C-alpha cells in the first residue's frame, strides 16, 4: 500500500507481468509490421515508460516520435483535449503506431486519430498498455491492448496522480 498526496493506492499489476505482456506486444508488432519500418508515436507524458520498454522489445527497424496532449486533471477527465506538443514528423504513406499508456473515455485517442489521419499515413495502429472498457465513450478500434482493467484510477509505470507516481515500476490501483 502506498499513498500519494491524500490518496491510498494498492498494488495491482507487478513489474514482471507488465514486462512480460509488453514483450508479447513487441513480438506481435515485429511480425505485423515486418519491412514497413513503422513510426511509433508516443503520447506524452504517460506513455514514456511503456514506449521505451516496447521499443526495446521490437526487433524490426522502427522510428520514434512523440506528441503531447492533455485531457486529465486529478483523477477525472476534463472532457476537452489540449494539444501541448504537435506532430513534427512527415507521416505521408507511413505506417504509424500510436502508443498510449491508457485509453479511458477514448476522447484523447479520437482526437489523436483525427490529427494523424489528416497527415495521409498508409496505416494507423493503436497500442495501449491499458484499456478501461467500462469508461469508453468514443468507440475505438484498438489493435494491441496490454490489459483490460476496471474503471478505477491507476498510477505507476508512467501514469501519474497529480504529477506523481510515474516512476513506480509496477502499477497501483486507487483503494
Ligand atoms: P481519455 O481521453 O479519457 O481516454 O483519457 C486518456 C488519458 O487520461 C490517458 O492517456 C492518461 O494519460 C489519462 N488517464 C486515464 N485514466 C487514467 C488513470 O487511471 N490513471 C492515470 N492516468 C489516466
Ligand atoms: Mg496518456
């Protein structure tokens, strides 16, 4: 059990299970995108640890870039997506894999998909470490999901509560 600010969190998914699942997704991507040199687009800030582990488990050539959006404040979605850092990459005819920490309402991903589609890529896939199916408002076709989880707030492995907890190697769930 840990506490961050005034909230208590309990251990949820171990570092080992996360590593194992991420390696599996890396294998799948290596097979599915053979000879396509996909570009992984990490969604900052939350995806930075997932993306680095995922990138290391991919055995084909890839490129990496980042965008930054924000829709959260504290433990709930604000309903609006802010673009804090835009695309700086030519995606024309490229295979793109959007890498997210977690898809909650789906609002951020819907926004990202619209933004990336405008760049005329050859193919877009989505890899998310976590998916909260009960929270999903905007239906989204997700290609790679690490874990489907209940609609409870989590921290660790890149994800924060009010800025803190991102450096925890395992995942914790709000008690
Ligand atoms: P959405 O737009 O509602 O799908 O929210 C997506 C973003 O909110 C994710 O990329 C996370 O950065 C953040 N988020 C959603 N749920 C959680 C959570 O349980 N813990 C930490 N961050 C979360
Ligand atoms: Mg995120």
